[in-house]
C-alpha cells in the first residue's frame, strides 16, 4: 500500500486541494492530507507544494508502425500525403524496427500516457505493444476493397488477430480496426464485426477524414477518383457513409476524425452509442479542417482526443494535442472547454475503451501521473495544465511505478 500526499488532485472535473491518495493496484481512498497524516504517519509520502496528481492519460488512437517519419511525408492536403505514404511506406516501415517503436511508446509514457489504442496495419508492432508498460488496446486493422481478394485479405487479418490473442498479459486487449468506408469491402466488414460482436472485442475505424473522402463516398468523384481508378481499377466507392455506419449497429465503435461528417450521420453515431476520436494536429497537417465539436455536444456524443501517429504528427504528447485543440476551437469558452479536453483523455476515453481507469476515485485502477507546477494553483488549473509548462515526476500503472 502506498500513500501520496499532494498539493492538489485534479480528476473528473474536480479540484481537490490538500488531498492525498491511498492505493495498491487499485485506488483505495482519496481524502484530506490531515486525515491521512493522522492515520498513517510516517508511511505517508509528502509530495509538497506545486504537486498535482492526475489520472493517467489515455491516447485513444496512435499508429506506431510509421514512427520513423520526421520529414519524409508530404503535409498540406490529404491526397499528396496519402501518395507519399504509399511511395515511402516500405522504407518507413523498414526504418522503424522494434527500437523505433519502443521509443514512441516511451515518448507517450514520458508524457503521462498510461494507456493507448494502437492501430496495427501489419502486426510489426505486436512485440513492442505486448511488452509496453502501458495498457494497450491493440487494434488489428482490416483493409481491402477488392471482393476478389476478400478471402486472402481476411485470412491475413485473422492471422494477425489470432497472433495478438495469444498474448497473455494483464492490460493487453486484442481488438479490431476497420480501416475506412472507402478502403474495406462490405463482405470483410460484416465478417470482422460479427467476430467482434461474438467475442466482445473493441472496435475502431477511420471515418470521413477528408473532403476527398466525402466526395468519393457521396458522388464517386473528386480527388480519390484517379487514385482508385489508376491503382485499384475501381470506379465507385466500396460503401457510402450511410451503408458503412449501418454495419456497426449493435457494435459500439470509436470512429476517428469525422471532420466531414454531417448531421444525419451524427444521429447514427449517437443512436449507436459510438464515440469520435478527435486528432486536431493530424487534421491540420493534412488539410482536412476542424471537427465540429459543438455539433457533437448537441447530439450528446462523447468525443476523445488522440494523437494519431507520427506519420501525421510531430509528437505523441496529449498535452500538446489538447493545447492544439484549445486554440483550434477558438469560439469555445475557455474553462468549460479545458474541462472537456481533460475528460476526453481520461474518464471519457476510459469508458469508450472499456478500461477501469481515467478517474482518481476508489476501486479504479491506480493509473496515476504526478506532475509539478511552478505557479499558484487556482480554479483555472485545467487551463494552466494545458497551456503552462509542467514537469511529470512519476507515473504509476496499476499501482506500479513505471517512471
């Protein structure tokens, strides 16, 4: 059992001054420092002035296999970026072996990320994710829009999924990713989602990320048309957005991006109990626009904040991601929006991913970040934690100190 006394605990839209925490693998108690001192005496660890205990952060969406990218890929618009991914894919994957992916995982840990959703296209990141100190939701990705190749594509997907299901460690969750509505045939989607439903696996999918995707799904036109015509000999989209969303009925899913989503599609998201992952830096670098958070809030849709991968970001730091969102959505009231951002990387992310963490309260896993600030703590702490410098001193996952 460990007892930490700190200046402030910030969790679940609550700021607790002069409070401490008692935990082993799970959180046992949260109460005043004076109460804990009187009961436990020298067992207490005094963290001192400026210390802030936070729930461990949760990065809902990251791609590790492209972590070698720094300046190889083309930013500014989605299609030039996608073309550069295809042209440089083999080199980037070859350059990012286990050491590279471990460095990306450690980057997340250094920035207080105690759980992450890894979307794996090839399975090359399996060992790194299996050995990571964090909780890992390992999304095996299914891709392929050619019905002639459906059996072979599904067999490859199954092989990777079954390999991840052989990993036996607490906090590792084999899961399923459907790449996107434009890149996966309905035959494959239905088979994968039926398996996910039968085996209670978590699911995720990219959705309506770019204007090019919107035009292709709606009209079989736009910037995607020459791409699919020349590369895949396809003249119409594998699915419409409406068809795609209908396949996920009764399978609550985390949809990533949704920058180009419309009101009717948001209603389907709400009715299905789905969530949306917001990746503001990636959306900006690929020229896709900004997610309409107000529209999501009007439909009571939980949205989360994720970094995406280093193929479309310069860091895997959720503090930086929250800061980018903070300034991107400039019409939102500052303090309420800061609280929303914190919920998006803690409590709401944990709920969407089916994890027992994201909250500093009894019976939750002791996934804890201890940070220190050098400014007076007041009611605007959620803002200051996003925009002011801070120092993460230690990180605990299920009560074990991992940093």
